[in-house]
C-alpha cells in the first residue's frame, strides 16, 4: 500500500532527482524520495540504538560488532 503526497523541494534537488532518473540510477522521482526516506529511517534507528547503548553502558558481548557491521554492504540502499 502507498499514499500519494505533495512535497515541495528546491529546484536543485528536483534537478538532481531528474538526473538520477535520466541516467537510469532511479526509476522515478518517487523512487528517489522513497530511497532517501528509507535511509533517513535507518539513520534514526541507528541514532536511537546508539542512545540506548550510551545510556545503559558497554556490552562486552558486542565487542567487534561495529567493525564487522561496517563492512556489511547495504545493497538495498544503492
């Protein structure tokens, strides 16, 4: 399911979206916006997780997790 919304963006961002579509790096303006929103959602979740870790302290069992995760490709965001 999806909803249609109206978004007002600066000309430069719309031009950039159109360039992505013209060079087949995106299928539509809507797909560019959806991809950007998915990245923002992931960023917010990561910030929340970091705040939880900062509040409740260090977890030795997670030692090395950040370095392992940093090498994980997020192909769905490319």
